[in-house]
């Protein structure tokens, strides 16, 4: 049995890690840190976890967490993680960082995030379907939520060098913005509404570009626009992929099926995937339709931002890094059709 620690346990992804790890047969959550809720029971803060954990939050140094745990999830905001990681990464500890601090080359990170990196280096990018080599790593950067849905929707065609232009249009539930309330999350501003933001400049575009260019270095026409919807969890991405050649539906389907043939968390669906179908689960559901007139493939991907987009994917990484079967603790369905 491995002991796990969560640095930043009082936030949304921290709570989700504790919820999911309860069902992991080989891992016990021993430590969850929080500065604001130190000494409070985890289940008093994450009330849905009552009966599933009896630990209290602690305000521990990263070194102290390392001394007590075999595997550590860092679930703090970007910019804060780079203060923690150098204290805990070593050859005896498995570390998964959920923040953006180590996902990009340092120079790209500094330009996109507008800050100087205190620990300039990049970690392997933990999108397991594209990077199975994370199994050999001690330290992995868990992908961003929007990039997970966007990259997975286009990777099979990018890898076959078939995309001329890719336009990603994503809609996210509000937990994607973290636990602190904001003007956007204020009920009258979000209810019965859809809020587009950072129309051309969202920081996640850099991750999408990094991973798709790795598959096809000639793709140079990638756009991304995010929206927040009045939903708690889930990201639905509509990807408009303008292709280099005419293709039939069956031909495209067989490319996707072949590319993802070993990936149990990718489900190719007939028709349009739904958020209910993946909510609470680590699945990424993908469906598409061909617009032959415009040589455009419209691909829809659906993920739960807190599971495949964050904590579930982090556990998927941990499973590979620790030599467990990839689906351990994660094999649950979505909650509705
Ligand atoms: N929400 C999502 O869907 C996704 C989030 N992520 C990333 O995962 C990370 C966590 O996200 P999320 O759980 O939503 O965030 P939250 O804002 O919900 O929680 C953040 C946590 O970090 C702690 N924290 C805040 N600031 C600091 C700091 N300066 N130093 C140490 N601890 C701090 C907070 O606890 P306390 O203040 O009590 O110490 C809290 O436990 C972020 O980097 C986020 O970008 C990635 C993919 C998806
Ligand atoms: C809905 C919403 O606000 N989403 C967040 C996604 C943040 C996130 O998880 O991004 P990192 O992990 O890269 O920090 C946003 O757009 O800022």
C-alpha cells in the first residue's frame, strides 16, 4: 500500500483526488495540506466525503509531506507550484503536478504566463494517450483541462499529417475556475448564460500547439476560444478540423480507432458525446461528422474537467508511474446518458 499526499487538498481538484483515491486498492491518502483549513476534518470542508476519510487538513511544509508519502499530488495554483516542486522531487518519490508550471518549455511558460520561472525546467507531459513514456518518470506535469479535450479530439489526424487548420471551441463547467468565487461564477452572471472569454489569448493555446506540433510540425494554424457554461463539471469541445484531403466518415473512424486502440479511457461514439456520459468518470468521449463540402471534420470531445481534465488523469499517471494497471481505481462510468 502506498501513502499519498495532496498539497492543496482543500480545492476542487484536491477534493476530487481524495474522492477517487478512496476506491484505489493500492493507495491510501495519508496527508492533505491546506493553509486555511489546518486541523479541520477533510470531510467538514469536502462535505460529500463524510464517511470516506477521517484525516484532518494539515499545514505542512513540502519536505514534511515528502517524508510521510510515497506519492505526492500538487494541486495548487500555477505560480505556487514552482515553490513546492523543487522541495519534493527526488528518485524515491512519485510527484504529479496538476498546475501549469512544468507543462511548457520555460521560455514559452514565461511568455504565456507573464512570470519568471523560479525552477526553470519542463516535466514530461502527462497526457498518457500520447505519452506512455511517463511510466518511466518520477515527476510528471498533468495536462490542462481544456488542452486534454482539444488535443485528444485532433491527435489521430494530426499524427497522420491530415490537418490544415484546427479551430477549437470549448465550453467548460465553472469548477474549471477553482474554488474561489469570482464575478464570472456569481450566480446571476452565469445562470442562463454562456460567457466567452480570452477569445484569442487563452494560455492553454500554448499547450495545444505544443502537443499538436509535436505530432505534425507543419500545423501552424491553430485557434482556441473558451467559454464558461452554467454547469458544475465538464468540458465539451467542438473542434473544426479543416483537412488536407477529401475523406469519408469510415476512413476517419478507422484512423481514430487505430490510434486509440490501446487507450481504455477514450471512447469513440456514434453521434454527439454528452457531458452526462463522462461526468464523474475518467473517459474522454469523441464523436464526429464530416462536412465534405468544406473538407471540414467537426469533432466533439467530452470530458469531466475534474476527472480526465485533472484528478483522474493525475491518478492515471500515478498508476503508470507506480506500475499499477492504468485503470486501477478509475473504472467507473459517467452518470447519465
Ligand atoms: N479546476 C480544474 O478543473 C482544473 C484545475 N487544474 C489546476 O490544478 C490546480 C488546482 O486547481 P483547483 O483545485 O481547481 O484550485 P482551487 O483554487 O480550487 O484550490 C487550490 C488549492 O491550493 C491551495 N493554495 C492556494 N494558493 C496556494 C499557495 N500560494 N500555496 C500553497 N497552496 C495554495 C488552496 O488551499 P489553502 O488556501 O487552504 O492553502 C487550495 O487547497 C491549479 O493549478 C489548476 O490550474 C488543472 C486542470 C483542471
Ligand atoms: C472555466 C475556467 O475558468 N477555466 C480555467 C482553466 C484553468 C486551469 O485549470 O488551467 P491551468 O491548470 O492551466 O492553470 C481558466 O480558463 O483559467
